[in-house]
């Protein structure tokens, strides 16, 4: 990159120290950082409310909510792929967030008209659980479509910190304001955040073009195109590629673990707290603790960790942690332990495992980045939720200890999958693309 000459600004020098960001990458990285901040803040304003709405519907009926979420995800994935086939990505991507904003305004009205409705709570839980994966998948698809494999190893941890700061700001706001403004106002605040996100996507699209022209390492694809194909192409790509199937299996096991913990924590919180506001606040405090730790690691450690130890180690971290965590639950199944485990699991996932996982898509073609990745991030993810939700419901009568044993078994299976996937990625050449038959 000797042909790229820019005088570094103070911000550029700081980013160079933090994440080895090159001067010509600064604007794209900062826009991505702020984009992810608003995206995650907008969702995390809703997540404590979503979790509280789940308890309104009933913890003993969680498996029904997860079934509904899987069905809606299965419907949304081909709709999104079909739109990507017929609408230019530069137009489609911002409108994903615009549509989410409109839907939040709709739920605001529904809650006003049918306050306390169990069915509105269920619909909100299902839709929020569906779109949050879609919006995050779109974000990381775009990141993998802008930055190459070597760039991702340097930059994805720092970019992820923007999202974590958003997840830190949102539960802080919720924890301290929900009692004053009420839960329904959170919907309008979130909608405004998604509108800002849509505008930031447009800015980042322009930066992608500039970066592609300046940097020989950057991805050379364009967003000013329709992907073509059919609505079910993502499913076909997934089943034709062993590499993509391995990613899907990794995600499936990861969601199994997280859903087991979700059941354990939801059961305990519903017994400890009686009101929706108190439950919302409890979930917000857990999110606050998680993201306070994660953001520090992402800002100062993720890039260095991945470059020093590799993506394989990043993928292996969570399976190791979860085996130890479930052992703790077996011996002490109380709220303090369960909340602590949720914090540890999430910050390890957000700070190390999530950026490592998203790097896996830098070596697939553009169609797979937006279509197969979306299927993995939504349908496969929610299928994991669905199967583990019904399993957890069956095991729940045996208490949180029974759930811990089931989670430990899944964690042991997860470990070799993470190792094989990481080794496959590390073996790929920088310029190698995993096509649909690899």
C-alpha cells in the first residue's frame, strides 16, 4: 500500500495505536463504528422490553415464542433474498432499517390501544427477535463486503466496539429512565435510532467506493447492483458448501447454549421479580455489566488477540468458558451465579467470538455474503433457538441443574466444530474465495 499517501490526523494516529487503522481507512472505520453504535443501541433499548414481554406471555410458554420466531424468520429470509435479487443493494440496505423504524411506531400504537395484551406482547417478542438478527446480519454482510480478510483481523474488533458501546448506552438509559418515561416510549426512541442508522448506511456505501479505489486489499465489489438469483438461493448456497455448513453448525450449537441460559435466567428472574418494570430493569443491569467489560476488550484487545492467537482460538473461547460455567450452575443454581454466567458468556462472545465469526465471511463471494449469511444468521440461528427451547422446556421441570447438564453436553460437542472451522478459515489464502461448491 505504498501508493496510498495521506498525512495522519490526530484521530488517525489514535486509531493507528488502538486498532492499527491505516489513514485511508479512518473514515470508513469511523462511519462503521458509529453505524454499529446506533444499530445496537436502537435494538438494546428494546431488548429488556422484549425479554420482559416474554415473561408477560409466560416463561412456561417460551417454546411457543421461539417457534413463532423461527416461522417468521423462515418467511423473512427468502423475502429479503428476493428483494436483494431485484433491488440494488445501495437502495435496499437503508430501507431495511427504515422498515424496522416504521414497525416500532406501529407497536407503539398497538400498545396504546391494547395495553397489557398478552398477544401484543407475543407479537412484539417474535418480531423483535426476528428483525434483530436480520439487521445485524446486514451490518456484518456489509463489513465483509468492504474489508478483506487481513483488514478484518485488524479492524473488526474495533468496529464491534461501536456496537458494544451502543449496547452499553442503551441499557444504562433504560435502567435509569424506564420508571419515569414508561416502557412504551422506548419504542419511539428506538425507531428514531433506526432512522439515523439508515442514513449512516448511505454514507458508508460512498466510503466503500472510495476505499475500493484506494486500497488494493479492500473488497472490489459494488453495491450499485442487484444480486440476481431467486429468493431461496441462500438456502441452496448453504447446502452446497461444506464451509458454509460448518459455519451453520457452529451457530446452531452456539444458539443452543445461549437459549439454555436464557431459560435458566428467565425462570429465575420471573420468580425473583413480580412487575414488568422490575424484570426489564434486571435484564438491563445484566446487559450493562456485560457490555462494560466487552467494550474495553474490543477497543484494546480483540485485534491484537486475533492477530496473536488466530481466529481458531477466538472461536474456541466460548465453548471452553461454557463448560466451566455450566459446572458452576450445577453446584450453585442461584440468580447471582446465573447472571454472572450470562455476563461472562456474552462479553466473551461479543468481544472475541463474534468478530472472529464474522471474519469467516470475508472469503465468500458477494451473493453468499448477503444471502447464505442471512440464512445462517436468521433461519439457522432461530432453528437452534427453537430446538433448544423445546428441549429446555422439557428439561425445565428438573430445574436449572438439569438445564446446566444439557448445556454442558452441547458445549462439549461445540468445541471440535469450532476448532475445525477455525483451521479451515486460517488455511485459506488471502485472495481465495469460497464458492458454492467448496
